């Protein structure tokens, strides 16, 4: 049986206790339809090493195989989309490093990728921005900057779109659209304004994108 703690000191300092796999699966079964929808987005605010995110990704990839397994092109791009729809925030640096590695391993094993492959490097880039070393309570990254949430969209034919949003703004504005509020009649496009839009890009562009201050494919 896998241990549910790394050390008693970490439990004392951070309240770190990992959820057992059997319980994770039962909890995910409560939202089974969403976990098996490729483009449904999941954010784990204390993701640890991926106890929830890894099985969510596995379920998404199973859906990819079922729907697109006969087309290598669609299989690859929808697998990348499934990865793009998994988000995590983690306070401890070693956990977020493990989580990225665990997620990348599941993704690369499914597509039989090696570290030199473009899709492997594209997946690595996605995880570098989707899995954040920071504090979900303060909504700040480890360095103190506001946490940025990346929205990925798939436009078809291997083309992806990225937009960035501040987490604190998303959380603060989410209630405005609720029924009975002053802003209930507004569409989402009128409430949620991205902090940055990026040019459309292919997986090959993502593989080359290693500095989030740059535009895809532009030095």
C-alpha cells in the first residue's frame, strides 16, 4: 500500500496528506461524464504529485482512444487537448516537479513519445504553464506574481489557441454571472477578459515555445 504522507514534518508544516487511489477513483466516478469528456477542464488547487490529475488525464486519454484511435493525427491532437485541460496549483516545489513528470509520463506513454519528439516537448511546455508552483489561497505564484490560468482551445486541423487569465479576476468575477445579480444578463465574453491573447499555433510551435514572454514561433 502506497504511503499517504512523505514525512510527519510535512504534515505538521503544510497539512500534506495524499488521497488514496481507491478514494480518488470513487470521487471521480461522481463526475464520470466530465472526467471522460476530452475538453472538460479540471483545476486541482492542491495537486500534490498528481493523485487526482493523473487519473483524470488517463480517463481523457481513454476517451481519445475510443473516439479518435483510428486516426493518428486526431489521436495526437486530441490527446494534447486532453492534457491542456488539466490544471494544478501546488505549494511545494518537489510536488509540482513530480506532478509535471507524472503527467508527462502518462501522456508520452500513451502516444509512445520520446523526449526528442515535438509532441513530447509540446506536452512539456503545456505542463510548465498549466501546473503552477504557487499558493491557491493567496492566488499568487511562488515568486509573488498573480497566478495566470491558461485557456487552451482546439480550433481543429492541428491548430490551438491560447489565452491567459488572472486567477484572482476569474474567481472574483465568477459570481457576477449568477442568476439574480446585476450582471446576470451579460455573456461570458463581456465578463472574462484575457490578460493576453496569443497567435494560433500548432504542436510544433508549442515545442519551440520556451519563454512565455515570447509569441509562438517568434523570437
